[in-house]
């Protein structure tokens, strides 16, 4: 038995892939560190403070800034997760072909997929910590449950990253990724309760918002930061997001296996 196979069977395979990605990230982290703090700050000032100054009375009994911050945190987790799971995954198949090199290491398909997903969640965590610090600086955290926004961000990231891995492994051109952002990411960001309550939407669009994983993440995150009850049950939200994550993992594993195992 080779050393690589033995490591994979001991469960070190995914950690080896995670380490590979983190080593690469050490060379580029400075370029993203500033934006990790600057983007939340500008977003909060632009939407929460700027737009919020025109909204008298706030939303649902809280100021617009307090209302929008948890939604922005959840949507940031989604955008980072999908961003890290799209072009990078496609590139590892089509351009750099890193996955094929890892498959010959040898590593199992689950190791390659799991290790890269762990790195995506690491990126989600870093961005979410930055956003939570900005939220704390603006005094928008009103509950001792606010730190729960971090594991919620990880769950949101997992719920959308796994199916995005499956999608990215199924295509050959990055033009399809533009369609993903145009027809999935942007509509979810705009109409899943980040900027206004989904109850203001027409019935059809409202139910589409309920089907999106982002609405469930926004509702949970808002409940955690404001200390209020979510609109839906906590268990229901968590199970729905977990279902997205598990289904996405199974689809991604099948697509990775189809392309990497000959």
C-alpha cells in the first residue's frame, strides 16, 4: 500500500488537500485581506447607513441598519462560497488540471472534493469574521447569540458550495458560470430577504425566495444577531440547509468521480 493511499484511508486525504490550498493561499492572502474588511465596511455604510437614513421607523421595529446587517452577512457567505466554488473548480478540471494530479497522488475522489470544500469554508469563515467585526463596530449585534452567525455562515456556505462544485464539474466553458451568477446568485441576493422582508414580494416570487437556501440563512442569522424568533422553525431552517449540502455533496461526488476515475 502506498503512503498516499494509507494517508487517505486514515482520513488525512482531505486535510492534505486543504493544506495544499492553504499553502497556495499564503501567497495571495494579502490581496484579499483588505477587501475582506473594506467590502463589508463600504456595504454597511452605503446600504445600512446611506439608504437607511431615508427609511423612517426602520423595518419590523428595528433600524434598517440592524435589519440589513445579518442579511448582508449571510449573502456575503453565499457569494464567497459560490465564487470560490465556480471558476476555481472549473479551472482545476479544464485549465490547471490540479484535480487530475491529485487523483494520481493517489487521493480518493472524496479526499479531493472534501479538502477543497474545507478550503472554501475556510474562506467563508474568514470573510464572515470580518463582517461580524464590522457589524459589532456599528453596534448592530443585540443578542448573546450573535456569534452563532459564524457557524450559520459556514452552513450557508456548505449548502451552496457543494451544488456549485457539482455544476462547475459538469461544464466545459466558464460562460455557464456567468449564467449561474446572473440567474441564481443575483436574484437570490436581491429577493431572499437581505434588503427587505420577502412578505413584500408577490406570492410567486415570495415562494421562490422561500425555496432559496439564502432566505433560510438570512432568517436564522437575523434571529441570532437581533435576538428575535425566526419566521420559520430553527430546526426546519437547519434541516433545509443541510439537505442542500448533502444533496450537493452527492451530486458533486458523482460528477468528480465521473471525470477523475477512468
